[in-house]
């Protein structure tokens, strides 16, 4: 690229990204962190939940590992909350099994499951203090143990009043709420209420913690502050956690793995970076982050590379890899906005030669200033709007494209993801 090219700030080699494939070097292998070997804790097998003829959850298979923070991500009505409620015991599955620690708990009522759930609204008792809210579940176990309520599950060792008090103190210290123990919920901020709800959920030492939209009741700035704090608390306890959210940033920040759900089915399950960089279908690509999608046709593909032609672009897309698909097949090429370069001058390759593919021209139609980045909406000759981003490293935006500028857009071959459905 020329000196005048404006490139995304993340155009660098990430040394922390695991290297895959057969071309891994000894030096690269030595830099890769060793993966933890963890045993499966929760196994969901062929799980189905139907309401009449409608399958809210359709034949879901999923394994979640001990100590993992796992996120179910999807739009409203995709089935993620129904799946979470079946794990909690609030809904009974139509068929399938939910195996926790080797035991099928799909037919057990909620109070017989070593599972606790933190609700979006937090569900704190308004008449109780912070300490009383945290102690509530522990005291109920004592009541059930004494047989006052017949038919309830025997949770094991009865906690004395001193033990309950000690457990409450431990939870208050864990969530940094010691000085608020005598306050009522209405005297707390949103973040403080969340910490109390989390402490109450962890007090009974569940094997599985369920979080239903844990940040949904907080404003944006507080959500950002609480994400890592919540993760640190959960990891310090070592509990396995399944959370449901429609917030992509929340899922990708907090979870080790995420599952994208749509119409009751799991679309893709993987680490957040892999889902973002290597989506397995158009739905996954479009659901996570922003993406430019080009409907195309594979012209040729062999060991020398692949040539893809799109009706939206006036030049072919060339890839350095064999996409291993039949020539003439319809495909969709996905390119993330931050991986598209935008410049006023004609793009050149690494050797200074004018590019003959992997580029197009256009007019800047709109710019959205977001503070840390600016989002450019460029209309290309086919009429399609292509989105690209630039970091606002320069306070005064000297030399950057502006409205109605003629610009060129280009991208590296490895920035393209070829999808078939």
C-alpha cells in the first residue's frame, strides 16, 4: 500500500492468537498458552421444547465444561431463555436430557437441582436487608431440613445460625458490599443490587449458576464497568456459569465460548474470536458485529488460489487459498468493516504496483463519529453501501476522507470469508 493509505489500527500480527494448521513453528508453539483440560459438567442431549406445534428449542446438543463461563446469544424469540429455564427447572422439556455431574436432572423440580439463577430484575425482597436477602436461601434449606415443609429435597448438612452468618459475611466480602449489609434494596444503586443478587445466587454454592440478561437493568457505562467485575467474582468462586444475553459485547467480553441461537437451534458454538473471524454461515456473520456481504460466484479455485466474481463489485475478488468448492457455485463473501482500507489515492500492493483486484471505488455518503472510531458509509458504483471504519488517532482528522469524497476501498485476501449458506 502507498504511504497515503489509511489503514485500520489492528493491521498487525497478534502474537496471542493460537496458530493452527500444519505450518506451525517451534517458536510459535512455545508462545501458545497451554489449554486447560476440564471435564464436562453439563451435557444437554437432543433437548426439545414444544409449545403446541412450535419448537421453541429444537434438538439442542451442547456440552459445557467445569468452571466455564458460557453465553447463549440470540435475538428475542430464538429460544435461549427457554433453554435457560429448562436448565433451572422452570420449564419441562418435551424430550431429551439435561445431565449435570453425570445425573439426568431434566425431570427434577427446581429446588432439587444444585442450580441457582440470577434474574434480570434481580428479584430482591424489598422488605429485607442486604444480609437477609443473601441469607434467605440458606435459611430455607434449614426449614426444609427440619421437615416443616414436607416433600422438599434434603440438601444435606444443616447450617447453624453462626454458619449462615459466616457464609453471608463471606459473600458480602466477595462482592465488596460489607458496609451495605443493613441497607434495603431501594437504598442501593443498580450495580449494588446486581452484586447482592449475585451474592445470594452464590451463597448456596451451586454447581451451576444461571444468569438471565445479567446487565439488562444497568445503563451502558455501568454495564461496561460491571462486566469484568462480574467475571472476576465468578472465576474466583470457580462456579460453572451459563448466561443468556442479546448483547453481543457482553457475551464476547464475559464468556469463554458463545453459542448463537436462531429459531430454537444452535447455529455456531465456539470462542468469541473464532465466531467473529470465522463464522460458519451468513446468519452468524451478520449477527455478530457489522459485516459487508457480497453475493458472488466462484469462478475458479485450485492450489494457486481462488477467483470470485460479485455482481456488486467491478473487480474480482482473489484469494490466496483453495476454497475447496465446485467452480460456478454461488457463494457469499463476508468482509468486516475494520478490514477494509479507505483512501483517496489509487490502491497499490506491497510491491507498489497498482491493484487489479480486491478493490473498488465509491463516494463517501455518510460518516458516523463514534469517538474512538469513525464509521464510513461508501456508495460503490453498483449502488451498494459498503461500511468501513477508521480509528480517530488524530484529534483533528487531518487528511482523512470526508463527505462526498471520491475514495478507493481495498482489502487483503485473508480478510475475506467465503460462505455457502
